[in-house]
């Protein structure tokens, strides 16, 4: 029986989880910016079940769906970055007006 072609979403999810795997098995939180309905977070949490899914998403139907799934969602984020060693580091994500 010939195998079914994989969807581009499936290939993308595999690519992301493989990339995360190079950071070790001890991932505690996974941030998905522009998470949509959470397909990447779902695949990531299957691979890293101990991790917590965190999303930045503005679409209210997606925000509702993600929250029902237990994902921590920031729909009006305040994001802080720092710079050093030629890199950009995400320092914090909080709700707008809550530093």
C-alpha cells in the first residue's frame, strides 16, 4: 500500500520539534508566536510532555481555542528583549500594562 503524502503542516510540525530537540529533553516552556489554533504547540507538547505551552495570538477564536486546551495565551502582550553577544534574548512576556 503506497504511503499517503504528508501535509505541509505535518512537515512543519516535525521540523519545529526536531529543532527544539537540539535544546535537550528538559524544555519547560515552549513559546509559539502567532500560534493560531496551536498545531505547533500540540506537536511540541507531544514530543516534550513535561513542557508548558505558551502562545502569543491575537485572533479571538484562536485565543479561545488555545485557552480551552490549557495553553497560557497572551493576546495583548508586553514583550521585553535584551541584546548581547550578537544575540537577541526574550526577557519577559506579560500582559499589557503588567510589567
